[in-house]
């Protein structure tokens, strides 16, 4: 029995399962995000910061937060139309009535994760922070590329509503896709700090770290200047006032990071998201 299955027995209703999804084979440009979960854990426990979220909730003394380790992913994890393996692992966590915080991995992992969530929460709203809409029907011959997850999610009807923030790469194809699927896109050109998003629950948060400006988060595969500040992303998370049932932090590429800067951002955001999942 591996670590993941052992931990599964310790998971009880109302707990938050932190789980690594070490997968980057659907990245179009660079590999590296598969190594991210270990780097984020190391940063979290490095002593460089404490385990307190900004509201004073100390996650070091939080028995309801359980680190599952990385989910076991063997060869054949991915098929042409998704990853039944990832969906099955997330389903096993949701069956325990836990809330799930997944650490990617590249953004391809969000489709099989949300497949599991949609089965439990048919009226899911998704808040998606990213430089990219990730709405390609296919990218370089793949329908499970990290450029495609939200096309798969929307065409399968897995979310009642999708709201995207941080977008600054919208091309004609993805604009047409957004219109087809009724995606609400708040592009950076229209973004103002403190904007009300009028979200409803149950809410799933998908956080691609390249939504932040590369000045704040250089450790990503696709540098797209003109993004959100770390503070703006923290404020977005802290403003969530509906039930947050799941989240992912994806696209950290430790190979590209500078002095662990982006990893520290990921660890910081993890704490803010975890207290919302525990609320
Ligand atoms: Mn993305
Ligand atoms: Mn992106």
C-alpha cells in the first residue's frame, strides 16, 4: 500500500486533502511542473515563513489539513481524451467528503480533476486565474494539452459558470470558443483591483501561476508580462465569500524559478487557499 492509499484511511469529512499531481507531459513548450509539488512542500516547511495565513489561522496546528503526498501516476496516466487515473484519485478524496487542494503539474490536470468535482457538484462555478484562457479546441494535435482544459470542461458541461481573470493572450479562436461556451473573461486591459466578481458557490479555483506578472512569478514556462500582482491574487482569494470546495495551483516550473521566488508565492497562496477551503 503506498502513501496515498494509507493517507486515504486518515481522511475524514470536512478535512482538506493536499495532493500533488506530478504531471507535465501535456506541456507544449517546456517540462518542469511535474517537479513542483515537492518544491512547494519543501518551501512550506523550510522555516523561511510560518504556517499562518493572513487571517491568523495557523495551519501548523490544523489537524484538518492532510498532506496526501503525490498521487501515484504510472505510465498510461494520460489517454487521448483525458486521464481516468487522475479523475479516480480525486474521486477517492471527494468520496471522503474532503475538500481538495491539488498541486500541479501543468494545467492539463485541471480537466480530469474537474471531471471528479462535477460528479459531486453539478452546479459548480469555476474561477480561473491565468494569462491564458486555455480554451483551444486542440493544440499541436492534442486535445488534452495544457492549452485545452477549459474547452474540455465547458463542452462537457462540467461547470455552470466559468470566470477567467488575468487573461492577456486572447486570440480570435479562443475568443470564439469563449463566446460559444459563455465564458466570462476579464482581460487585464479591463481589470481593476477590487473588482466584484459576483461568484456563487460551490466554487472551484484554478490558479495558473502565470496569471501573475512574471516579475512576481518568474518560475513558469510561459512568461507573459502585464499580469496580476501577488497582492491582487491574495485579495481575490480573500474576497471569496461563497463555499470553496476545491482548488488547484498549477504551472510552477521550478527549473525556471529564481531563488525559489515563485515557489514562495505558491506556498503563500496555498496557505490563503487552504483557510478558505477549511472555512
Ligand atoms: Mn493555464
Ligand atoms: Mn497560463
